[in-house]
């Protein structure tokens, strides 16, 4: 804002490394009229589930606009995790009724606009308006209130989805692990194999020698 950007959108993702369920992106819009963020807003991974739940209505009242977008396992399998991240981010931004002057992403990689990976260009909408400038910021989820708030919203939304679908496949214990590589989830995968909610393009049952869980794009980068 000191640089003249009046309307800011903070964005953060959750679920990139999960074995099942969507990758989800939160987006929170603020401007100079938004005073201090709700007390306790910080990276969602550092909060208890109960604390995150309590923060959601406070964040929604504080922000000018907010949204959460998801990209689903079948989309991750089709276009890859990085392109799916961008798709989820686009869906989150589409829920905002304000145009930002700047978007702030957590980390050091602009996964929202980077067209260099296969699949990203296919998602571009030629009729869309010019893209808003994007700035990456390492540990923004700890230092930038809008990014931290976006992290909380994305985490709560994704967790709700995983708890909701958990009874369909109780052996995977998604109500506990939310689709990540917890021991009980891995044991069920090795016994039963993947279901429709899993990312089937990933080596989610693990390498038989080392038990690794590696998405295809990471394997390609390791071999590059």
C-alpha cells in the first residue's frame, strides 16, 4: 500500500502435497479501510482446527471480499498439480467482486500466472482482462495478514470437504488425515488401492523400496 497499491488480494494454497482430495486456494481482498486483521490470524498450519473455525466468520467480516477455489483430483491428474493450482486460484479470484491492484502469493514461485509449465496456457482465457500484477513473498502466511487469512479460509474449506466425503471410504480415515500421507491412510491405500477421490497419476502407494510418495512433476524435476 505504501507503494500506491490500494486494493490488495492475498492468496495461499493448501492441499498441494495431499494424496486425495482437491488442491484449494483462498483469496482475501483488503484495502486501506480494513483495519487490523482479526486477532490470531496467522498461517493456518500453526492454528488448531477449532481456532481456524472460529476465525472464519471474523475474517469474512473483516475482508472486503473473499473466496476459495478448488481443483479436483481428476483435474490434477489431467493437467498436473501446478496447473491445477492456477485453476483453483482462478476460481477463487472469480468469486471476488473487486479488481485488485496487486496480488500477493506466499512463497517464491508465481504459480498463478507462470505459463512455462505444460497445461497452463490451455487454461488461459483470451477474453479475460489484463492480469493483475503478482508479487511473491516468502513466509507471507506469517507476515501478511491477507495471505494468512486466505490460508485459514482455504484450510477450513478443504478440511470440511474431506470430512464430508470421509464416510464414503471410511478405511482411509480422511476425517483424521484430510487426505495427507498419514500412516493409516497409507496402510489403507496399500490394502485397497486408490478410489475416485485419489490423485491416480501420483505414485500414491509408494515406492516398494523406499515408500516414497512422489507426484509425477516432482519425479520429472528430480530426473532433470
